[in-house]
């Protein structure tokens, strides 16, 4: 019997994977939405006596996102008797990393806008329309400090994360029966950080700072951050602060 449905976008690796592992427990269903299915996550959920479902979709395209919302609607309808429903909008990209005069590829910009904010809006709408106001419903949108303070080279990334904060605040005003938070997770040792370190200084002037963070072992592990986020998400105070930072709770 499934009592708790947890939907996580970008759950095949990085923070999304770590969150799925933290939240996999008996009587829970983990729904992963990603471009690839992580067989190790499926096996881990089975070992934890948690149900697992994978929705294959490229959320960076409108067509992929439409497919994801259709499949999510079906999945939620199949588990309409659950007691609680949580949505974690985690999927995202830091690309393109470039300064304003270098942002000359409209396809990369459109890709980032669709993945970082477009898919988040669409999945949230489907989640709200497919679940009952009688249930415990929570939406956690993974944001970033980059959306709250300008960083040279992150004009696109920071703009999308600022949009995540704004949409979350709007959602909180419109949907009083849903607990919703835009949460900055801090600097985590994931593939995204590797991409940042491989950038060039002319496109991302702060590159050296992130190299130093990595060399000095100052990056939080995905599992460490996920453990704190999972505890934060499950807390009864979740949603009292709409825009937050998990580092305040370390």
C-alpha cells in the first residue's frame, strides 16, 4: 500500500539521486523523471521496500516536458489514495556559462529556460491539478544563491533561479493549501561543479574560486546535503519560509 508519493525531477544523478535515496522508505513511491533510468536507484528503492517508477523524458524540450506531465498525471491517478504527495523540482543546468556579450546561442538559452523554469512550472501545474486539497501536498523547488545575488558569467543560470524564487512566491500566494519552498542547496560536489571548473575565465570569471573550493574539499557532498534537505522537507514547519537556504540548518 502506497501512503506517500514523491516525485523528483533529475533523480538519475547528483543531488536528485541523493534525495531519492534519502527518501526511499517502505510504503513510499519514488517517481523519477529524467533522461535516463538509474538502475542502481531502482535496486536501492527495492532494497528499502519502496516502490519505484521511472518516467523517461527530456525536460529541456517542450515535447519532452509535455510527455512527462502526461505520464505524471497517469501515475498520480493510479495512486489517488495516498495520504501525501511531494514534488521536488530538481532538474537543472548551469549552461550556458558566458558573459552577456557572449550569449550568442539562442538554442542553449532556450534549453536552459525550459529546463530550469519552464519544466518546473509545468510539473507543478500537473501536480496541483492531479492531487487533492485534502492531502498533505508539498513542493520543493531547488533554487540557488545565484538567483539572489548576481554572478558574472551566470546571467542565464541566475536569471532562471531568480524566476524559480518568484514563481514559488506566486505559487505560495495562489495555493494556500500547498506548502511550497524555493530552497538554495549551497555548493555541492556534483557534475555541475565539474562543468563549472572546466569553464574558461573569460566566460566565467569566478572559475578559480570554485577550483579552490574543490581543491580545499569545501564542497558539500550530495548525500550530506540531501540528508539535511530530506529532514527539512519532512518537518512540520516546511513552507513557513517560502524562499530559504538549507545552509541555515547545517
